[in-house]
C-alpha cells in the first residue's frame, strides 16, 4: 500500500470536479494558499493528496474551488473508508487496493468502478480527516484556534471561513435517474439501486422504506374500503379488522428488517465496519485527553450534560407538552362554539363552519411543531453531545414525543374522555387529510416553485435560453450553490411515523385512513423524488445499514395501537351489548384480549428472524473466512 | 508463528497430566496406536502435537490415558482459542504468542501464566479439533465412518470407543479453593476469581449470579418481614411494597448486566471472539457441503426440522401442559376432600392432613418435571439441531414453559379463579419450602452422601487409610473417573428462575417469600460449592460473556409479575373498598396503573446502560486501536 501511495501523482490530465468548496468572500490570500496546499499535499506530509482547482466567477472573485481526485487516489480512499463491494464470485467484501483485481467490474481503466456518490463520499471523508499538525490557528485568523489532530475543515466551517462544501450534480445521470424514477407515470418499483448510486444509502433506504410501507398498507386499505362503503358496524367484523391490523403491523415491521438486510447487504453497508466517530462540529469543551483515542480534544463532563438534560431539557419538554394540551382544550372550546353556532342558525355556511376549528387546529399544530422543532434543536445543541449520533437520538426523542402528543392528544381526548366516536372519526379524517396536504405543499411544491422562479431569473440574467443540459460548469456550480440544503431524512420519516399513527392507533374507528395514507404515499414518492432531484443541492451519500431509531419508534407505535384499539373495540356499543349483565366482564375480557395480543406480538417479533437465511449464511461465511484467515496468520 | 511451531518438541521432561481419556475396555490395539499417533503428531501433519501417556491400572488393563502439553504448546493453543489476557498496562488483549512479552505476569518460565482450567480448555479444544484427513473410518472399527474434516474425538465418543474425557482435579488448589469458598462460616463474598480460575467462566458466572441475586433479594426480604410480623394488611402499604418489588426487580436485572460486564471484562471473555461452531455430537444427516465453510459435513434440511418442531414437539408440549393442568385439578379435589375431612372430624391429625395434598402435589410436580425433562431432551435431540447452542435454546424453552406452568398454574388458579388469598398464601409457602428442601436434598446432599460412601469403599479396597491429599495419581484418576458428571448450569439456573417466580409473581400476598429465598440461597451457595468440589468430576471450563437466555427468562418473569401483582392488589378488599360505587373504575384504574408500571419498566430497561461507562470506554478504545491498526497496514 505504501508503494502505491508513492506512485500517486497529484497532477492528472483529466480533472473531474466532484465536490465544491465555497469560501467566504474576502477570505485572506494566505488562508487560501495554506488550505489548498494542505489539500493537495502528499499523504505522507499530512495532506489529503486531492486535486483542487479555483473557479473564476463572472465577477472575478475567487471564492469557489472544485475538488477532485485521481482514479488511484479514489481507490485508496475507498479502502480507507472501508467500502464494501461485490466480488467476481458474487460475495461482498471490504475493498482493498491490493485485492482490487478480485472485484466485479474492476479494471484499471474503468473509472465507473466507484459510483460518483461513493467518490464524493470518499472526498468528503478525506477532507474532514485533514487534521492540524503543528498549526496553533488557521493562518490569517488568529481567533480560529487549532490543536494537533483537530479537523481543519470543521474548524473552517465553525469559524465561518468555509461557507459550504457540497457535491456536484451529474446532470446527465440525474436526467436518466429522474426519468426512470418519476419522469413517467408507471406502475412499478422505484429504481432503488440507481437512487443508491446517485444519492447514497441513507436516502435510498428512506425511499425503499416509503415504497415498502405503501405496499404494506395496501392490504389494510383494501380491507378497509368495504367497511366504509357498506358502513359495516358489526362487532365481529370490527374485531377481525382490528386484529388483522395489529398483527399485520407487527409482521410488516419485522419483514422490513429482513428487506432492509437484503438491500443493505447488496449495497455493502450491512458489512461495513463502523468508523470511529469524531466529535460533532458544534461540540465544545476544555482541551483534554480523550480516554478512547488518547488524543488531545475538547472534553465535556458527562455529568454536566446529564444535569442539562434532566434539569433543563426535560422540564422544558414537559412544559411544551402542557402548553400543547392547553391549546387542545382551546380547540375543544372552539369546536363546542361552532357546534352551538350551527345549531342556532342552521345553514350551509354554518355546517361548513363545523370543519373550521379542526382545520385551524391542524394548522396550529403544524406551526407549533415547527416552532418546537427549533427549540428542540437549540436545546439539544446546548446539551453539547460529543457525537452526532447521540445528538440525533436526543433530538429525535424530543421531537417525537412532542409531535406524538400534538397530533394525537386531541384524538385520545375525544376517544377516551368524550367517548364521541363520530367526532373522533371526523377529527381523524380532518387531521390526516389537512396535515397531508400541508406537508406535501410545504415540503416539495413550495420549494420547487421558488427554485424554479429563481432558476428562471438566473438564466435571464445570464442572457441565454439554454436548457439545463447545456449549462457550463461555472453556471451549474453557481446555480447549485444557491439551492437549498437537504437536511436529512428526519422530516420524511417523521411524516411517515405520524401517518402510521393515524392509520393504526384508531384503525377500527376509521378504516379509510389506510386508503388516504396509500394515496398520499404514492404522491409522496413523486414529490420527494422531485425534491431530491430538482429542489435541493445534491446531498453527500451517507452509508447506513438500517433506519436506526425509527424502527424502534414504529414498533413502539404499534404496541400503543394494540392498547388503543382494544379499548376502542371494548367501548363500541356492539361489544357492549354482548355483556348486558356485567360491565366488569367486558372490561376484564378486553384486558385479557389486549394482553394476549401484546404477548403474540412480542412472540412474533422474537420468532421471525431479522435477517433472511441466505443473508445469515453469507454473513456467517464471511465471519468464518476471517476466523480462518486469522488462524492461517 | 510458523517458526515457533517447529521449535516445539513433543517430548518434554516434566509431563504434567491435565486431561484424562478413558477408552472402552477391549479397544483394539491398532485403534489406540492410531489415536495416540494422531494426538502426538506434529501440527503440520494434522496432529494435535500434545503429550500422551498410558496409565496402567491395578488390573493391568491399559484403557486410561493422560494427556498433557508442553508450556510452549499451551501458549500457542491459547492463541488458537483466542484467549484474552491482561496486559502489563492493565488493558485486556487477545493473547498472541508473538506479543507474549506485553502480558502481565508473563515469563518464559512462569508456568502459571495460564490457569490450569485454561490449559485444560485448550487441550479439549485441540482434541476436538483433531480432524480426519483421508481416513474413511476409525482403524479397527469399520462401522465408525469418517470423512475429511470430521472431528475424530466426536466420532470416537458417538461410536462408544471413547468413554469419556475429563480434566483432572488439582487436589492442592481444590483444597485451597474449598477452604476459602465454603470451608469456614464467614460473612463475605465468594472468591469468584478463584472459582473462575479453577472451574471456568460459566460456573463462576453462575455463582456470581447466585450471590448477586441473593444480595438483591435482601432489601425485599427486609421490607417483607414487618408485613408478616405486624400482619400489615393496609392497602397503601401493599401497593408500596408491590411497586417497590416490581421496580426493584427491573433494576436488579439491569444492574446484573452491568456487573456481568465488569466480571467478564476482567476475565477476558467479554472480548473473546466467538469461534465458529461445529455441529453438535448427536447431529446426523446425509453428507453434503456446508454453505458457510464449504466443507463436507452432514447436512439436515431445516424444513424437516421445522416440521418436527411444529408438528411433533409443539403438540407434545401442549399435551403435557394439558396433563399438568389435569393433575392440578385432581390436587384441588384432594384439597377439598381434606378440608371436608377436617371439618367432619376436627383433630390435630386432621389439621395436619390439610397440608398433605399440598405436599403430595409438590412432590408430584417435582416428579413430573423430571420425567418431562427426559422427554424434552429426547425430543430436542430428535429435532436434530446442528448447533449445541440452538439445541440448548430449544431445550431450555421447552423445559421453562412446562416448569413454569407446573409450578405456578395451581397458584394462578387459586388466585384468579378461586379468589382465595388465604389458600394462595398457604400453597405458596408450602410449594416454595417443599421444593427448596427437595432440591437441596436431591441436588447436593444425596449425591454427596453416595459419593462419600463410594469413596470409603474405594479406599477400603485399596487397603489404605490415606487422606485425599496423599492419593497417588493412579488412585486419583480411578476415583475421579467414577464420579458423576456435572451436566451444566441448567438446573441451577432453573431453580433460581422458579424461585424468582415464587418471590415476585405473588409478592404482595406473601412478602415472606423473599426471606425464604434468601435463606435458601445462602445454603444453596454452600451446597452448590460442595457439589462442584466434592461430588462431581471437574468440568471443563467454558468461556462465556453472559448468562445467555436466562437473562431473557428472568426479564419475562418480571414482566409477568407486574401483571399478576396489579391484579392481586386490585382484588384485595382494601382496594375494593376504595371504589364503593363502581367496580368498573376499579378495574380501569388497575389496568391504567399496570400499563404505567410496564411502561416505566421498559423505559428503565432502555435508559440504564448495559455496560458501565468505564467498560464502554475500554471497549471503544480497543475498537479504535484495531481500526487504527488496520489503517496502518
């Protein structure tokens, strides 16, 4: 390997720009010089050994740089990040440069062996791992302190010298991808492998989950339609539907784990070794010794963090939850007022008015969710988590709890305090449909429209009527750098999570929810695809082996829905009529059934293996081989 | 490493016998010759490169062989099994021969670097990994087929040529250990590290769990005593006790995981890599290719196995459960009869008679448990699991379900069908105490007494009045080979599991159960220790990182106990009196409290980290180092 590094030359004839670095305007000359030197410098001298070219914009300011790398450099980088690729014998193996010949489609002149997303991920990794040596500060910026081992790029970002780093779109690939993805109306699967090649595993897995979830909802929707059409209200039919729903939701979540394993095995991320996690960019503390690495880095007492979490964040979240409940009570007052109004002066207008409180409440919920989101981000950032993953988990937990209460508290109140099933059905429908329309609008169509208008203005300024394909590189970069940044799959999963709640929590009251969810998800796939391809900057690929904490969130929701559905069925007049003598017997029976269903759920989750047998065998084979290799040593 | 193997000589001056091989009497000469040749043969020739010596018994028959190994051979074997030892810098690392100098207490002439149990484990591993090369059968026994890669020792065992392999006791060490363990009556911890050195991790972990569990029960016992003494029957006091118990049982199980991590980290097994599992000795099938190893070995269709499990084993278990319930109903008839008898002719004798049905039932339960155990073993063996671990899991599951029903069904019946709290308390006490006495007797005292009698006869036959210490090697081997074989920790854990059930399932009815459990466990420690040291053959050490499926079993029990205790409290007349108007409200309140408690349990289990922070840091450090090492390559 050391040998191969020396072969590597930093100058190559065909420079392919992969990643764009935008510096702040007016960045000092010495800083730029130092940074580019560090980026092109040999690995042995502590550089990243990448290629970098300045891009002169029309106004002559040199603040945008294009980064690329030679083919050989990328292959060595693929080994450094631990990429897993397919071998000629169809098994998946960690790529190493020395064993490169054994990999499928590898040829020294095949520059498509690594996908563009992989190349960009490698470059991002190498840039982020460019570390300070003896520099005490960033040249030209004495306030931007450095210490040996500190990631230079992260310091540049936090001190505002570096505005952004983003990967370039590949216009041609993008056009192909968007055509096969959402370009034509067709019935069929999404091109998940192509999406993965272009956007990376995290995003492809989200779309895989969205698609899977939509398919999984179809049986519920199909079974739910006749209940609505024929207004079936028999006790036994309801119980059947609810039981089917509850067991079905367990099955689909378990089966998803298997499908996820199949997908991520094929993509190589199931086998990818977790890299050591660096502190997240916003993390701060006094300089100390990291007990794990033995390196100097900021250290922050975990007791202080715990205190911040339990003494500030927790009370704040509780306060917000209380406030949300308070708003809910106002909504019910409004609702009552609208009902009274309708009774007094019955008219078309007044019957329309009946829906107004629900719509207002749905809008208010959306607004509260968004405001709370900022607060949660601020608080979680203030908790000063060392790792990005821990930050994300705490943020997700905060947001999930609040969103759950915000969206479902009113429904719980209607169902279990007011006992008004008709109102419940109506509220559920209004909430579900309003939030779906709002989301689709706010998430995709609005940004798309803004982006389109901006592009038009941009092109007009450039005084040309070229299509996207004919844009010069400079024009492309200029356009893309102004595009919004995709902030990750959080909001997309959250939307699905809440939808799952609407569908499963009260499924036996409103079987039509699944139908709306399916319809929404079909358009969601298209609007999300549009969003990814046209609205946002290309995001960096992020390898992942599963959907992480969301699996747990969905499973928790399906446990809660067992409880709610059992209570709802128990409260229905049809079931009530079965126990004319003793309400006690009714409640006890419901409790017994609920416990049985929960037990069945847990047993099913335990019995269904998380990985299909052939993936298990392949993993065992790899493990066996590595053990054998160790013995041979 | 290859170099070191060539240095290794099979002849060494000071031969230390570690393991005993007993062949069947009359084993053919050519077989013995072939086996000993394979055992002493160089590793390069496919041998085990161990030392072996025949032991001539008094009657001149040569069927017992002593196996040992040179110090160097053992060190190389320690590397092969992946032993983890402590380094000079107090960190735990996988032992390799080349890095031997960095390990604590290592010196080329320190033959105590590896404990005797480790040496014996290494020899067992090497013997079991002695594989057939081109042999089609065991020489002299054409019916004992071999194929390339088949473990020779396993075939010898299944074809009855090899009677047993067992490790030798170290009389001196054993005396020291038993003195510090149970030799004197003292208050204090068990010498877990010494137990681990002598018996290995699995057994040490059992004793660690037993000790921990006993300590953990003390708070329950202490709080339970005044309830009994002052006959507290207030509703609030019961609720407090039960709530404390439920949360406490969650806490102790979570804390055990942390303590287990501390222990196994110190013993090195937490870091030990899982070795590839060979088929278990009883596994049979047609010769095929293992998809994982690519080697020829018996293959058995997993569909056939599933069919056997679901079409035969499952119905059989259900039938047994039904039979057990039937026996229970007979017991209740008997109980009723005894009660009637007592009413008719009231006397001391008749009041004594009241206890007879319970005692008979307890005895019958014990007998049924033991019979069922054989059936379960037969069935699980017939299911033909490839791996020992999978066999164990299926066996444990079968036995657990049956034992659970057998022990607790009558209590559930009394509590939730008869609603007779007084009878429940009385039955619980009888069952608990009878089963404890029976167990202590059957498990330890009886075998100990039998062993003692045998030893006396043995010594008399040898016409000598020597103490244990002065026995010659031949006498020691002869005595030990007749001792019973310790069949693993299964029964010991099962006993604790059922005890945990008695204590926690109905804790609010019989707070004194914890007191009996504590008393029993204190004597249990002593009788189990006696059993290990005096009654049974020394077992081979078995590295393990946790108590495996038992953790899950205990956690499930603690979930069930939340449900039972909530119902019991809900049924108590004191709580009943709180809801004079509506029984509905009572049931709903109980259900709500139960769900809240369950939620708190799951959140607590989720929030409490499974490993203490310093162990986490140490593990992260090791992972980081191995990643760094990979990068350096």
